[in-house]
C-alpha cells in the first residue's frame, strides 16, 4: 500500500475517506463529493474575482489620485483586497447612511425632459442630469429650467461620441465643448463628467482630469435605455439596490418617468435619502462610495403603475 504521507497536502481527503474502511462504492461517492465541493469552491472564487475586477475597473466615482491605467486594468492586489473586504463585510456589515442618487443621461429633450422635471418636482427628489452639449444648445429654455429645479447638471460630452475610439485630444475637446455649452446656456460650471454608454479608456480619465471634472459612473443599471416596460425598470432598480446607490436612468424615456414614483417610494421606505452627486461626496468618503453594499429591498406588492399590463 503506497504511503500517503508524502502527498498529504493534495490527498488528505482521500486518506480521510479510505481510513474509515468504507465500502468501495461509498468511497467512490465520497471522493466524488469532495471533488464536487472543491470544484464549486473554485467556481465561486473565480466568479467573485471576475466580479471584483470589474468593480475595481468601473468605480462609481473615479478617484483623482489613482493612475488611469490602474483603474482601467486594476492590479491583482487591489482585486484581492476587495475580495477580502467583502468577506469581512459579510460578517461585520459596516453601518453607513442610506443614500441614493438618481442620474439621468442624455438630453435635454423638448417633450420628455419637462415631464421628467415635473415628476421629480412632484416627488420632491433631487437628481443629476448628464446632458449633451449639442442638445443643451438646441433646448436652452429646458436646460435652464433644469438648473432652477433641484437638479445638478453634469457633462455628457458635446456630441455623445464613443470616447474610447477617439484620441486623447479629441476626447478632451468633447469634454471641454460640452462644459462650455452647458455654461453658456445655464451659467453652471459642471463638476462631474460621464462618458457616453459608460465606455472609457485611460485617455478619457486623463481628459476629464485635464478639464477639472470628476468622472462619475453608477452602481445600479436597470437597462432602461433598451425601452423596457415600466414594471421591469422598477423591479431592476429595486432588486439591485446598493448603499450608496448611484442609479443610471435615461432622459427621453416615458417608461422611466412612470417608474419613478414606485422606485422613490421603495427606497424611501427602506430609509434611503435622495441626494445629488456633490451631496453624496460631501457625506461619504470615496472608499465607501466605491464600495457599494447590496441592500435587500422588498418589491412593491402591486405597483400603481404598469405592472400586469405586459403579461405574455
Ligand atoms: Zn448617453
């Protein structure tokens, strides 16, 4: 009988299994079970690694003191630190105020944006509009009204290009022109920049920094840009709640406007306060904003809006 002591590290479980003198069939089943558990553990670790690598490379608010390459391609040590933090936070959940930011990309648009502003006002919630410079010039009156409402204006470029496909100078020109358009029409000097479709590379981060703007992404994405039904938007925003929650929504979508009352009610019922991005940064350190914790929120039992009207 071969000595198992020399291969103890890799086969201790086999030793443990055979030591009990189990019948052959049982031994085979036990070995299979150990292999399955090891395989499942490996799959979980790999999946969490991929998840954390993505979070590390898509921060909610891009820190100003981290090299752009490190954000686009996070080092293994940063991913490992995030995984360890997740384990720690599972056993010792940190306490933090529940804050949520409603962000709306694109526009302003002549029909939907006034409706969205009226809805936000009726719900008494602040929001952030990442507007496109070209559309601000086309709709100056609406852009100016957004400024008067409790809306923080952010820069979404001048013409909404795919930023990562452009060289650094063109990316910087897009950001600079977007900021100029917004300032010319509303008098607002923007603080935050969001790249179209959330696509960026290291040059985008450099360009935003050169223009004195902070790049802001999100941590809750219900996919409302795909024109999905209202009840689906509500369910997605509620099921993927985070603390803090920076929610990506879109200007120009009637279903999104309809979804807002149920979203706001569900978050408020769970103790969330709605704020702007500037207010979020004033209340929480970047380490917490970029480490959003999942929050379990109950789905509304019978939403007043369009649940039920999209039955297959
Ligand atoms: Zn956009």
